[in-house]
């Protein structure tokens, strides 16, 4: 283990009979790894496995795309103002 690198949240996991391991959700969340998206793995000169985290630009692009897809598939048929009034109730000035 490279002792020059700060390693936190160390967890022990067990490989199953098929040679598969499950990465704990806390680590996946920390790295921004989500279902259905590729995960890059490799190993360094010390034969340590490395999971490549998505860059902030990649994460931003992925989130922007998801928002765009949702915005294109769902419509309330209302303006933002009408929707917000429905959610919050009438504005105090209107009472």
C-alpha cells in the first residue's frame, strides 16, 4: 500500500464464489459512480487496484443530460409561476 497517499474509509469486503466483489454504496457515492454508467478500473506499479473517479466536468455533463431528459418528458401544462403557486398556496399579497 502506498503510504504516501491518504487512504480513508477502509472497508473489508469478501469476494463471492464467482470472483465478484461488491463495492460498498458509501464508496460508490463518494466517487460519483451510479448504476448504468461505466466504471474505470486499473492497477498501478504497486499492483494496487485503482477505481477512476469521474471528473467534475463528466459529472456535470451527466447531471445536465439527466435534467434535460426529464424536462423533455414531463410537463405540468402550467407555467413555473402557476406551479409554484399551486405548491405554496396563494401569495400573502393576494389574500
